[in-house]
C-alpha cells in the first residue's frame, strides 16, 4: 500500500489562544512555533495580524527564526462586502504579514450569508473569489477554511458546493471543511467529506478537516474525515480552544501514526511521536494550565495501573491492560499504590529495594499503606514518602534529624504586610540546634528555618527547592475539624519528588510533608543507610522528623 501524506496544521497560537484563561505572550508564541517545527508540523497558524499588536509583532519576529519544515500561516476573513481586496484592511494585513501561507475563512452556510453577513449569496461567492485570488496573486499559498461547512451542506448542498468551488477555482491549494459549532457526528463527517472531495476532483483540489469538540467527538470526527479522503487535519495541542476546544492534535497524530500504522499514513518527522508527551506538557506549562492526568496517550494516568489484578497482569504481559507501548509517545508506565493495591503493586513499585522474595515485608508495607490511606494519606503523587515508608517498614530508616519543637507565628501590623516567622529546635548528631526563619507564609518560614538548621551538616540542601504545594480536605463533613492532606513537590538539579502529610492542623500536615521532602533529599545524596533498632519507625507520625 502506498503511503498517504497527511498534513498537520496547528492553530494553538490562534484558535487555541481563544480558550478561556489562555493567554500566550509574544515569547511564548515564538517558542511554541519552534517546538512545533521541531517535530515536523506542516503549518503553524500564528494569528490574525489585524487583531492586535502582539499578533502583528509575531509575524515580524517569526521571520528572524529558521524553520526546518513548517510554514507560518496568517489567518483572516474574506474581504468586506462592497470593498475591493486592495482597499480592504484585512486583506492588506494578511498580505503585509509576509507569512508564506494565508488561511482565509469564508461562509458556506446560506443562513449565515444572508442573516449574519447580510449579503446576497452571489456577493458572498464574489467575496470568496476576490479574497483568494488577491492573496494568491500576491504570492501566498492559500488555505481556504469553509466555515460551517457541514451545517451548510445539509441545509443547501448546491450552494455549499458553489462556495468551495469558488475558492478552489480562485487558486486555493486546499479547502478545509470546518465543523464550526462541533455538532456533527462521525458518520456525517465521513459522508460529507467524501462528497466534498468528489465535488472538487474536477479542479484537482484536495480537502482538509477542522473539527470543534462540543460533542466530545472532535478527534473521532477528524479521523472520520481522514478516512473519507481529507489530507490535512487542523487542530490544537491538547485540544485547547474556545468553548469545548478543538481536535487534540496529540491524539489525532497518535492514532494516525501508531494505531492506524497499517494504513500507512505519513506525517511529521520520523520518530516525532516519541516527543508528544514532552510537547503536550510544554504547552500546558506555557499556558499556565494543569496537566490533564487522564488525557489519552500523554496524560500521567494514561499508562498508570492501580488495581492489584491489573498490575499482576501487566507484570506478566503489558498488552493485557495497555493498548500500546507508552514509550511510543514519550510517556511511561506508572504503578500506583493505594488501598486498592495488592502485592503485585508493592513488588512493582519497590524493584530498587529487591523485595520480590520477601512476602512478609510486602504484606507489612501493603498493610501500612492501607492503614495510612484510611487516615487520609495518598501516595500516588508522593513517591518519595512511599520510599521512606518502605525504609521504615524494612527497619532501614534512620532519621537524619529529630524534631524537638517548632513554633510558627504570624503578625499583622497596620499599614504593613503580614510577617510570618518560624522557630525550629532540632537535634542533629546529638547536638541541639535552634534556628529562626522568615517567609511569605508558614510553610515558607518553616522551610527557611529547617534549611538554616540543616544546611551546614547537609550542604546539598542548597540545591533543593519547593516547586508545588497542594492542599486537600480529606473528610470535609467534619467542617473546620477536618483532616488536611498536604502534597509538596520538590526538585533539585536532577530529580522531582513528591511527599505527603496529613493532620487536622494544616501546619502539622505541611511539616510532615516538608520533613519527608528533606529526608528524601538527604537519603538521595547520602547513600549510606543505618538500620534502625527493631520495631522502630514503622508508622508515619509527626515525631518521626
């Protein structure tokens, strides 16, 4: 079977930026464009140059970058009614953007023509022909987006055909069929994409597909469009965008390149799919959004296993509960521990401790996990706390410092910012150390005081920083007396690790998680381990730090 080339058209910087809460800076947009080019995206839509100063500046600055593969597209609408293209500010902005390709969106649905644009059907055809022809004559590659195509075809197929013919005959290199309101079903997408493809065969212009996700079908609809002959897929990374978003290009690419590999679709650079997880998370971070853990292919939970039966099966044959290898998209398998776990989870998550031949210790660890989770602990995002728990259960945990007491005070003075101060008294190597730290809040102040007390003995703590702090009420029905779960994420120059603490007191819960974070860092940097006396340290209690 001969290869079928599929063009990937990314509109994260324009359509994706219309999503609620998303705002990319100019630097963000330039960096995202470079990342997209690195994996072989064919077209990158930079924005509407007449929309705002940032988009106009993007098209000036992007010319300074060297792209290996991608073409930058400027987006805009057809000319205004009664205005010739050379006199239309939108047309001039597209031309003067110097983008090698322009994407022009025009009306397909006769209802939108007469009731929204308020022009005659013939005038709309002229607007399409004039706009496409003007930009093609200016030396631009022209991509025509047929807005509301599927609704328009269902309402008036003759007129919908006339609009896409007008664009094709005026010089568009491809006509992209848009499910603008995201309401079409996959079988409709397939049928009408095939009809449009056949309608344009006589002028030798191919079709593409652009789907919105209002029915949670944008990916399925995009795949249906490709199956019907579309050779370009438009969408955004992670499916971000207005309302319910766009087709998620991460899943579209993964399905076409991996799941449908037998159909021999050719897209992106060879091996590009192995960078999809990295790209997905880069976009989330740049947009200041939380990762979607359950996101197919690239989410943290996409290849995570929690139920004991599942873990046991995956240990024997990964295909039993995984539809593909996670490395194919740059992701990884994760084995979780919880009250739902069995011994298989414990064995899988403790391979570095070589516990597979110690069933008694496995049971001890599992029972401790069940007990602590019943109290509100959760180890799925706190792998470092789990590692320390294993050491405690194995009798191999020796605290590097012991808490004698701590105190946190917050003072408010009129006209001044809040002042937070923490005092800690620790015992290290048999000596008592008393330190004070100030911070932006109680946790920051405790962290400062602890570091002051420990850093002379353990200087590598200078490399450690707190990168995330999350609080969750465990038993909310208890009101203000509820238990609080605190998850702290820390990092140094090599690793990122999570720790957890639970208490009715948020400061104590934070202390437990913070102490685990410091202990884990010290253990990581100081490999020697001293066994505890028998029976010491099995439980996780505030005094262990």
